[in-house]
């Protein structure tokens, strides 16, 4: 009789035409019922698969009828009746829970304001299975992105750093030419990445910091690069973290290796990358500092990457890329141009090379300089000219 506001009298609400299984065994049929006594009229908008508004103007005591949904993982955003303002979002992992062919009942349950309702249970979405038992609580949806961080700053002053995400130490004593694995990071809200020296205790007074906002469900590759020192490097390319969205943790074709190439050698010029082992020809043209070349979907084989000047005619150095030998079928890699072409102009820092980050993180893998093999040659002297009766033959 008291202690609850508003008071909705007890009743048992009846829905005929119930289902014990889905009408299509590839679907999950879901009956929604709004019975949270202090929840207003809402819209339910699906934002995970892009299904948009699936229930409009959903009022207390409403059954929304069965929705016949392909069995997938959904995100249900509960919004006010304008459909514009989100109240809370829930994950509905129908595929993860292997609910193909099931018919479920989802109820809006509990109180939006427990303090006005005898401190009763909080609002949520709960699912009843046709087999009965305890209802299953749908988890509140936390927007997340996937992120890999690669340390490619060849400045000796940044050889080992700490990476902070707001007030959380994300990467402790993060070493040059290492990578984190792909990790979850908050999406949809702004956060600050701060770089400090090793063994730091807090993110205050960083060497460098920057604010970011990541998109929900996106995958990012972040490459730390450039110079933090005030002198000793020529040219000086200021330190930054370069962001590549649309990152990959695995190849789009399991018979391929997907390779993202990134030019981050501060003193290297614009180059072409020509594949000369399999005869693929020019795979990256006019590759400049700060360029991501995008993912190359390469059949998993052993390649030779010839780095040439921007004319494409003059080779600077060639590297072996033994994707098949390393058994990298189905992997997605990041290859960075790293170090200095002229270490003597850059505090005798690390020399130029191509280095590979695996999606599992760890130390980068150095691609070996390509050493052309030898051939077996026999020379026959068949010149009948007396002046060439005896000759010397030079190679180079």
C-alpha cells in the first residue's frame, strides 16, 4: 500500500499466441513486454546490426509482439519516446548464447528510481527461456573499440616510455620496436593518451599527450613515432601517435596475409616498394613519410620487397618478407619503416629497416636484407680471332 511511486496495481498480464520455438530455425523470436512500473514510454533502437527502431512508443503494459530476428548479437538502445536521447543500452548476444530457433520473452523489469521504490531492484532487461528457470539478465552495453599500439619512435630519449590512458597506466616500460596486443579501449567518450618516461607514477607533466574519441566497434592501429628531443636529430619530425582506423586482427581471406605498411622513418625520402620475388611489381607507389599504404591482401608466400627511389628505377635496399616460411596464413600484420637512413645525423640512433608487428604484440620482427642467391656458370672461349687467343675474364 505504500513505499512505491508510482503505484501500478498487481496483475497477471496474458499474451495469447505465445511460442515455444521460432517460426524459422535460423531466427530467434523475441516477445517484448514493458512492465517496469516507473519507466516512461520508450523507443527501442537496435544499434549493433543497424536494424534501427524496432519498437516505437513502447508503453507500460505493452506487449510488442514477437520480433523474428536473425540469430546474431544485437545492441538494444533504450531511448526516450522522441527516439533521440539514450537512457541505457543493453547487449543481446543471441548468437553467442546459441539461441537459434528459440522463442524468448524479454521483460523490462525493476525500477529506474529504486530510491523512490523501497530501494527495490534496479531497472534492466531480463529474458525468459521457453524451458523456464531463472531469467537471464542482459548486460549493460559498454561501447568499446579494439586498439593496438606500436612503439616506433627511434629517438633515444623515448626508447622506453609509459603510456597512460587517462589515469590508468596502459603500457608500462613500453620499449622501442615493440607492440601491444589488440586490447579493448573505451569508445564514444573522449579520453587522453599521455606519454611519460619509464616507471612513472601518474600521467601528470607528460612528454606528450593528446585527446582521442574512438568509434564503437572500430579497430585501430596506433603508431608512436617521431622525435621528442630538442636537438641531435636531422630532420626533426615531431613526436605524434598516428592513428589508422579499419585495423584488422586477422586477414579477410585465411589463405592470405593482410599487410598494412606504414612509412615512419624520419629521414627516409619518398620511395616506391617493388615486389621482385614473385613478380608482383610495384605494390606501393610514391610512399611518403606519415603515409599508411592500406592493407595489401597478399597470398601467403615468400616475397622480396625492393625499396626504390620515387622514380621507381634505383634500388636503395631490398628485404625478404618470408610470409610462407613464417606460416602467417590468415594473419594481419603491420609493417613499419623504422630507424634512420643516416644514423650519424641522428645521435647514432638505430639504422633503417622494415619491422613487422604481429596482432599478438611483442617485439617487432626485423625483415632481413635480401641477399641474392648465387648461380653456377661455365664460360666457353670460342673466339677464333688470334688477337683473342688468350684473354682474362672479369666479373664486375
